[in-house]
C-alpha cells in the first residue's frame, strides 16, 4: 500500500553535480539513489527539487574576484557561502542522477534561478523572504506531512525541512536517503536544529 493523499515525498537535488565526479560532489552522494528510489515507490505523491542556477550566479566563487569556493561573503541579504560553479541551467551537471527512477513525480521545483539570490530551501530563497510558492502548492493540494530526502543533508535538505515545519507541515527526514557536505560541523548542527524544530528523524 502506498502512502495516502495527505503525504508527499520531497526529493531534494539528486543531481549529477552533487554526486562524485560532479562540480560540488557530496561525499558518497550517489549512494542514496537506491534508497531514494525505494522510498519513492512507497509514496503516491512525489516532488523533486532541482538546483538551477544561471551562469555567473552570485553563489559561485567565480563571480567574486579573489574568492575561493567555500569562502563566505556578504551579499545584500547576509552571509552567503561561495560554491564552485554547479547546477548551471541546461547542463549535464544540473540533470538528475541517471539512476533516479521516479517516473511518478508530480512536480519538479527549480530553485536558485535568480542570479542575485541563492536558494537552499525548497520553500524560500536565502534572503529568507522570497517564497518559491511550494507552501501554498502543498496546502492547496491538501498535503499535511512531508518526508524529505536527498542532498545535501546540511544545506538544501536542512533548510527545506525547517521551512516545511515553519509553514505548518509535519516533517520527517529519511536519513538513509540523505548525505551531507559537513563543513565545520554543519551536519551535526543541522541534525540538532532539525530535532529542535520538531522534525522527525527517521533512520530507516
Ligand atoms: C546545495 C549548496 C549549493 C544543496 C545547493 O543542494 O544542498 N548546496 N547549492
Ligand atoms: Zn546551488
């Protein structure tokens, strides 16, 4: 029996650039693909997110002379970590991992498409004000519980889970179908913050 019409699986950024060999590879990011596929088969309703940046995006170190990937800079909305160029619109790096097998996904939500604002969360951009529209989409469709999986646990999965709670949804994260980047303890901090926000951490 698949999960019912109140539940949705949100699969975050399972894209080539976040897998080994990609521009911003999450260690062992590709290992989650079978677990993501198994989980997706349990859900009637599945949504994919796709990190989708224009060339020259403000989150790319290459857009900031003298800066290196993983440095931080102040942008108009606050501190932004700089990344290698990744998930450029229309490139192979931005494509979903070829092993991802989710033909029944109902929505592909692209994010990070504004050249001056990054977007980790599927709900709102890194200025923490610009909505993606997902909260109202989910409400209008009657969903109450979101299970989040994908890449990276401590960035896009984390912000999506926190913002899902803040928008009033029950949120689970499926840790066996997630992998983190883990910069300076970011993974432990993300796990603790999610627990404190009332996100249910599911290990299976
Ligand atoms: C992500 C850094 C930059 C992610 C996306 O999917 O977690 N991280 N863009
Ligand atoms: Zn990105």
